[in-house]
């Protein structure tokens, strides 16, 4: 199982339990414009971001910068590494990490403002 398949597995697992999630391809371009800044995590969810690293792989300098910036701004971001248990366990651990965030959210879905400027979230 490659990293792309693992990412799809995580998104599928989260979607099945009602979490909005999708893969982000930082290297992709739309009409010549980068789709996301360099170093952007692999998976966006309504609860935070997740970077997946297969066995033997490490964060690049750009990824470290991105994660540091996200955390400084109060954005949830995790990195989940494959271990000796393999890619299927990686999917489970990543999904569980993200699902734990659901219990940490304040009642107003994590809006950092005392009174959310977006009254209608539809």
C-alpha cells in the first residue's frame, strides 16, 4: 500500500463516521497557481490537518515550517508515521488521532472568536 492509498483510506474512514475530509495536493497547480502553499499537510478535515509519513520518510523543511506556522496560529495539525505494524495500522491511528479532536472542540465548532462573525454557517 502506498502513501496515496493510505491517505485515501484515512479520508474514507473519516467520511464513514461523518467527518468532512479530503486530500490536499500541495504540488498541484490550478491555472499555473499553486493549489496550496509548499509544505501543506496531506489531509484537510473539518477538525484539523494531518500529514502522513510512510516508514523511513521524514518531514521536509517546508513541511516543518508549515506545521509550525499552523500551530502558532492555533490550527490543529498532526503528523502520523507508519511503524512496524504497517499501513493499515497507520490508517487506524491517523483516524483515531483526528477523531479525538472532535471531543476537544468547543461547542461552537472551534470558532476562535467569542462571537463568530459568520452567523450562518450553511
